[in-house]
C-alpha cells in the first residue's frame, strides 16, 4: 500500500510541476532576422505603412509602434472579439539617424510574416 501511495504522490507532483509551472506569456519576442534590421525606418513605412505611435528616447533614438490593418477586419469577418490577436503589432527601435536597430513582436499573428520579411 505504501508503494502505491508513493507512486500516486510522485505522479501528482509531476503533474503539478508540468501544469502549474508553465511559463507565463513570455512578452515581446525579439526578431533576429528581418530585411529591415540595419535599414532606414522609412523603408519599413514605405512597405507596411506608418506607425500609430512614436516614443522619442533621451538618447535621440525612437521606438515606433506599428500594427497591421487587418486585425479588426479579420475579427469582424470571423466573429471574434478584438482580444484575439488577428493582427501583428511590432515595436521598431531606431537610432537617431533613423536606422532600425531592433524589432520586437508585441502581438504575434500570421500578419507578422509579411511585415517582417
């Protein structure tokens, strides 16, 4: 009987470890390869459209927040609410000269594939 209880306790501990300790939403995902890294932000704007918000930092760099246009249309077409990520949202950081230094994916969807190239 003790062996059975020990096995049940071990199984339960393993189950709780696997289900209870899953990583929370990891947050933004860094993009390591993109046509736009190292290029002028204007190239991204010409291909994908302008950002919806820009934040200038103390050092002169800028974070451009961009979102794809398709999110609301897809949500309406499929009957989903706006909380479902049917859009791509990116944060592109440029240096003071306007060169894209980093890209973070804030909301991941299939729309990101076209925007990131």
